[in-house]
C-alpha cells in the first residue's frame, strides 16, 4: 500500500501539464516552500490534520429551526454551522432568506453551541455586515466569478469558503482564489460542490478527481459539498465517504429538522438521525485518510527531490 501511495503522490507532483496550467496563480499554487496552508477559524484548523465538518440547513428559516439543528449537528461531531441568510435562488419567487434577522439567529446559535458560523455573501455591499456575524464568508457557485465581490473579500478579515462555479474549470476556481489572495486575503478554502454535465440523475456531477488535483496543485484546503452535488439525500453519505478517502479536508452538508418542510433544498437535506449515522460511518474512512496524511511529509520530500 505504501509504495503505491508513494508513486501516486510523486506522479501528481510531477504532472508537467498541471505545472504549466496552474503555476501562474502564484499565491495559491503549491510550491516547494508552501505545500499546505491551514486556515484557522476560532479554535478549528481547516487543512490541518482534522477532517472538519460544516453542517446545517440550506437556509436559516427561524430561530427554533436553526437552534435545534445546531445542537443536533454539534452532538454528531460537526464543528461549524452552515445556514444561508441571503439566498441566491434561481427563481425570483422562491424564499430569498431572512437577511439580517437570519444573521442574528446564526449569532445566537454560535453563543448557544460554540459552533463557528459559515454563511453566504452574495454582494460586495453586504461584505462588511456579514463579516460582523460570520466566521467564514461563503461564496456560492453563482458568485465564483463576481470579481467585485471577490475583491471586497480581500479586506474582510475573515476566511473565505470559495465554491466552484457550476460550469467552472479548476483553473477558473483557482483564478478566483488568486483574485481574493491578491486583494489581501490568503485565507481561502476551496469547495467542490458538483458541476453541470449531461447527467440528469443527480442535480450536479461530483467531480471527485477535483480533490486530489486541487490538493496536488494548490496549498489551499479543499472541502466537498455532497449535498448540492447529489441533490438527493440518499447519496450524501456515500459521497461524503468518497470525499474522505480522496483526501478532502472536510465537508459542508445540509441538515434540516424536517426536510420535507424545508423552504429550500429539502430533497438533499439529511435528517438529524441520518446525519449522525453518516458521521459515525465516516470514521473508518477517515482512519484510512489519516494513514495517508501521515505519509505526506515523506512523500512531499521525495517529490521535491525529483
Ligand atoms: C448553498 O450552500 O445553499 C448553496 C446555494 O450552494 P451553491 O452555491 O453551491 O449552489
Ligand atoms: Mn442549499
């Protein structure tokens, strides 16, 4: 097993195509000096040795909905609470989020549970306000190329969770990460959340190969969103296990007290019971990943010598 992992790792580091393709994004590209960066969020390290799970509803709908969810996901092992207060919806008639009221509810949930908060920012005008409430600023798939927003996030003083655009290549994703870094904020977490393909059985296609490619070419942490990739809750646990095995640094997962009544993304939201089972079942896969993480320094040293 060890020689195989070693060879795979060396092959990744030596892929000449990737060097040419990604090295221009100098602030986010992996170099011999900078192979891995850790984003610190309160007492949590993303991109370090822990597998960090962010979980919560798609949207903040009410105080009771969010507090109940926060307590349940914390008990199951999540470290960060997700929940949209400003929602980018495809239809102008769909629920757009509670706005400032939602942010206040998120703050309360942090006080009650100690969980850190990740929430979406859609416009550069909202950056300052959301940064007062959020521990991580989420850039959604539809905003990945909103350069005014990305630049404003350069000076927000908070880490940024940058989701891959649904029709974006990895090069596009890294370009956007570079924009945030050039604007002054190197604390970027990349997120693979599925891309549009010709497949219609799932909402998007989880590009699982994106994780090892991004880990090979960039020093930034990489997490996976199995919920928006699948669009259906039954696939979320298996995609999460796949993410753990390919070396992701964590997950962002949708969980709701009563998914059938959710105001958005109910089909892909897990119940509390399903989430806690998923977390428990993830452990052997995380142990497997831990084994390969322990080999990393050695593998990187070999890669560098080449
Ligand atoms: C979300 O996290 O609820 C969301 C809208 O995600 P995405 O931007 O990946 O569609
Ligand atoms: Mn959602």
